[in-house]
C-alpha cells in the first residue's frame, strides 16, 4: 500500500509569531518611554515622543504632546498626564536646588559670623599681650588670618627665628592656645628676588623652612597638639603687594597664621 504524501506546511511565519512580535514592539516602546522619563531631559523627551509617533504609530498622529491624547491608540489609555508629571518633577528639582543654595548661604553666614567673633576676641588678646601693633588681622568665612612681617622673625636669607623675636612668638603662642581645639595653618611667603644662598635653592624652599620653624616653635612651647598645626610654603607665588618696589617686597616677605573656625576643621 502506497504511503499518503504529507502536505507541505504553510509558507511564512506562524500566525502566533505576528501577534508576539506586535506585543514585543509595544513592550519595547513602553520601556523606552519609562527610560526617557527617568532622565528628566525635556529635549530628549520630546524627541522620543515624536519618534514613537512616526515610527510605531503608538501615539495619535498629529499630536506632539502626550497630554493631547492617549498613550496607546489601540484602546489602551494610560499615563495621559505624563507631561504634567514631567513638569512636576522639574519643579521639585528646582525647589531642591534652591533649598541647597539657601542651606549653603546659611552655612557661609554662620561660618563668617564665627570668624568675626573670633577676630574680635583675638584682637583683644593680642592687645593684652602687647603685640597688637605687630600682627595684622583679617577675616574670611573659613578662618581668621594673623600676618607677621618676615623681617620681625627672620634675618634675610635665613630660616632660624631671631632670638630677639622669640618673645613675640611666645606671646603669639599664648594667644593661639586659647583656640587649641581649632586647626592652624602656618604659611611662609617671600618676594620674587632670586635667593643667593647655598642653604636654600629657591624662595619656595626658604619659605617652607620658615613656616616649619614657626610650627616647630609652637609645638615645643605651647600645649597645642602637633596634629592641629600645618606648615605650607607659597614662596613668591602669593604676593599681596607689588614686587616692583622695596615696600611691596617687604610686605610680601611674611608669615601667615590661619586659625580655622569650627566649620572648617578638616
């Protein structure tokens, strides 16, 4: 008995595959929309909506905004107010940025107020020690700065504190002990005249040794913790006056002591 010839399968993809493909396209479009919402970028958001309208016919033709119609035209209505949500998200972001700005301003105001209070106390302490006329004082939101003329502390081209300057440094140390819980930054500065000295190869090195000399003196003669005193050299690179004159160069040869307030102890 001859075998019955099997019929050839129908050509093309099975019917279920077309339905499955449509479903995958819809899911892809949905997740693309969710991703575009998370970026909160108006330009990208508009481009994605327009692309979906033109490529997949998911949104009603002729509409440039989701708020104008349904998100899916095949009977599914969801996220009609997505544009309202998007605007609300932007508004919340603006409010948060404004709040952060206000908080920063309040922080700076409080820090400056503390520095100004410290400056008043320091000025009185310096006067009581009899060295108010030898120390220049100014204020920022980070610290109170005490500036001493380098000629008061060091001989030209040297980094050893002069013997006749030690009483001044002792009195200054007693003033600093009042703020022993704060952080101190000691900075060495010079003018821009090249140094001619076998001991120090540059102004930067000389300024570093001078800052270290003052730091070491305070460590040895005060109760301030060494970890709270930092020494830095700026050499000739942070002038406060014109190096073109003798008076300007004299002002630039200096040692600065910064006493940081409680808002800036790191």
